C-alpha cells in the first residue's frame, strides 16, 4: 500500500467527527464465559437506546458452541432470515433476507474482515467462530450505519482480542473443544486474560481445527445434474469412448462423501488494553491460516490445451483445486469519555490487514490473490438531552487488490472510500422517532485496464415506533433509501476462475444500485413469551446480479453480471413460549419461519439463488444444570429459478441436543452433545453456487466442552 494512502488514512482517522461504530439494539449483563450465556449485545454505549437497529438476533453461549462450524455462514443458519452460501465446508458466507455478497457486511468487532471473501464465494471468511464471544445479526434499513452497501444486513462477530474490562482475578481462562462425526471435525480454542496492573490487561487466544472430507447422505450430484451426466455416459458409450464413459459413470455414482472438502485452520492473536474510568485504548495482532479443498463441478473441469505442430490439441490433466490462505491483522480500539457536555464520548476503531491466498491446481500454483487494506471508524456519541440522543461520525476504507496468475479474473485495482453519517432518536414517551443518514464517496481505480471511476451515494432511514408502557409490546415501521457503488468485481471481472470453475464477466459501465425499502414489525416480550414478526420489501433501480448465461468460454460456463430493476419482499418471524414449569425445569417450545421472493422487473424472471420458505420448530426443557432440546427443520423446494438455474428439492432434518453444567449455571463447565440430521437426509441450500454437487452434511454427531475459570 502506498505511503500517501497511509497518511490520508491517518488524517481522516484523527478527524474530530468520525463514523459511528454501531452494533445492536439492547444491552444485557455481561458474564465471564468464553462463549457467554448472557448476551453481549451492545459494544457501543449510544446504541443501547437507539431502536432504529430493531431486528437484531444474537447468538451466544451454549447455542453458539453447539452450532460452531468452520465458517461463520454455516454457524448462523438457524436464525430467522439467515441462510448460507455453503460453497464448501471451508468457505461459507451468511445470506440475509436472500441477499449475499457485497450486500451483506461481515464484521469483526465492527470492522470489515479486510479479506477477499466478498470477491468470490469460494474465498473463506477470515473469522474463526471458535474464538467468538457472541455473534450479532443485524437486519433492517438502519444497517446502513455499517455502509450503504449493507442492504441485506450485517453480521458482527464480537471477540476478546482487545479486552473490554480488567479481570478481578489473577487470570481468566476460557477454553472450548469439540468433535463432529460428519467430517472427523476436531477443534480446540482457548483464551487467556491476565491483569498486569489495575488498568492494564494482557490477552492471548488461539484455535485449531482439522476436518476430513465431508460425509453426506445419498448421491453427491443433485438429480438433474446426475441425469445430465448419465446422458453423457450414454453418448460416450455410443461413440466408443469407453474410458470417458467409465469416468463419467463413476462421477454420477459417487455417493456418501464429497471429495476434496477437507480443511485445516489455525488462528492466533494477542492483545493489550489500558482501561480507566476516563477512557480506554487497546490493540491486537492476529494471524489466521487455513487450507481447504474446493470440490469440482462435473462437466466443468478446466483443462489446459496445448497445440502441437499438426494442429492437434492435447489436454493436460489438472489436480484438485485447493486454497491456502494467510492473513496478518492489526486492530486498534480506543475511547475517551467527554463528560456532561453535548458529546458523551469519542470512540475509535481501526484495523489493518495483509492478506494472501493461493489457488492450487494439484501441486501447481494457479492464481495468487493479495489484499492489503485499512478500515477505520470513529464516533462522537451525544449525551441524552430531554429525550434526544444520537451519534455522528465518519468511516474510511483503503484497499489494494491484486490477483497474479493466468486465471486472475479480476485485474489489479484499488478502492478508496470515505463516509459521513449520523443516527438520531427522539423519545416522545410511548412514541419514538428515529432518523439516519449516510453519504459515501468511493473511488475505484485499475491502471492495468485504464479504469478510474468515482461514485457518490446517499442513504437514509426514518423510523417510527410505538411502545405502550409496561406490557412488552412494540410496533414499528422503518423506511429507507439505500444506495451503493458497484464492487470492483462487478465492474472488472473478465476471465476464468478455477476455484468457482466459471468464466466470470463484469461490466465497467455499471451505475450505483439504488433501493427503496420498508418494513413493518411487531415484537412482544414477557417473562414467558417472546414474539417477533417482520414483513419487508425492497424496490431496486439498477440492481446488480450474477447469473449463468448458457455460454461457454475456455471450457467453463459463463457467469455474467447484469444490471436491471428488481423487487424483493418477504417475512421473518420467531416465537418462544414457556408452556410449563416443574421440578426446576422450564418447558419451552419455539419456532422460526422465513420467506423471501425476488424477481427482475419487466419479465426478467426470478433473481438467482433465493432461499425458499423455511420452518424450524423445537421443544425443550431448561434448568440451571441441564438443557434438552429436539427440533425439526423443513425447507421447501425452490422451483422459482432463473434461466439455466436448477431447482432444489425440499428437505426435512431432525436434530437433538443436550447441555449439562455439572457444577451448576455459574460453575464454568458445560458439556454438550448434539445429533444433527438424525435421519441422514440429502439436503441442499438453494442459495449456494455449488448446491448441485456439494450437499449439506449427513448424520453428524457432535460433542463439545467449554470451560471458564
């Protein structure tokens, strides 16, 4: 990264009015566990009363531990409105309300991951759920606080790399470990906090995960794809190409295991924080390393062709595609309490990343991706005055991207963006009015292809809420206008990509994507009942999407980005009821439902990769020492597909889990066991690019333990 960019970054970071570091909607007590059972929802003080962030789900404690997977996308799929790209076990990003890619921001402690995961679905997210303290899933129009591009929402992973408080003990140790049978998935993670003085805290954590190829139920290939391959077998046999026919037949009949899906991940970090009543400052240095396989798309194996003197072409056999990824990251968090004036505090959050991953073809290096970047946010939090509160701020992102190799489908490019935004709320008793506004300026430059464009985008949200006193009911409406600049990948892609096994084409002439959105919500919380329901809709001008064209280039299917108008609408709901209490147990039933429908306007057909209707329900018994739960998840078939997209069958999975705390609720020891997909069904997520040849895991028995001392 050039010297002048670092100077520019530092100058903007030091501006007195800087970007809001918004996290979630409410605050609860913080406990000591590594995966805390008491939800850590708020990481910035002003947001605990800003209800414009309504629509938040938080995953903590035993639920987070039981749902731990290698990638954050696969750890969140039981939350309302959440699916996953599920490209491979080693690479999976969250899908929120049907949105994925640049429309969903994945954050670590409020800052972007600064990796290449938004460049392509085969690129892993450099967050290890093993070391997460809690995960917040934020939806709704006010997520524009994290960026005008976060139309679908944001996933914020809270960890303890930079300590937030000083332990009142000589040291504090948290640890978690587990095993999953479907992929021989072994994992272990630990965290240690040591107070060096009354105000200075040292932190160190690390994790390790090793998995084998994924075990599944039934055939690897989906029915339609398997039928196509069997037709090719018949054609090759008829033409006398018996070796090719036998190879294709072996592919069609493969079952029980998805080959080349093994992974190995190492994560380590250390941090130091100085914490006083007047403020705090801390930093951390982290290292993330993962190696994982990328399953092959049948019929799209990319073979190099070499011409000889006679004009004949000889195919050169390639090995399986694997990805080796490394990231070194430095983070900073600071805050100053400003007293009783107009502003309550000034907070700063910044991160620097040096990232590289290599796509291997067998033992040969295919393409190397390098990303170096800085992201920084700061906030000036206002003191409450007669029911008026809020925050103003700015945000900075500087990123250099380079792909090196014969199949570098995106040219070397750099992005510089900065933003100003504010969120304000006025409390009028039973009524509240909320408003948010954001301006983004983005420069994207690639000298290799003589590309240099700037985009200005404006986003805003307005919310009204009604909450009668003392009955737990809350009704609200949010309206938003969001705008985002097209990503470098959407603008500049033009070439073969071995990991996705596709030829990807962008369009350098795209304009900004605009969306008008609205949602109505109702929530009710009481001691024994929690209900939440939201209906939402978005109307897009110049919506950008990627779809298969049916063409072929370099032996690969062509996936091209287009820009058309589009509409999204859907709902998400959750409910939990305590139906009885007896013998120290609370007997609970709960459920989740979500649905989204999206289409391209003017007869363009359905938007690709939209999840179908999903229902999840469970029953359980909960006490201080023992939790038991059984659940059923049903996903409808998805037959509303775009051109060249295949439908996806429905599936029903039955799961069960137990958590035992032998020393009691506050004893610091929890043993967990779960059985997922008990009846070993063949299931596929429609949101996945690879769902036709990468099913979900079959029967998976998982055991884990966590300790806090």
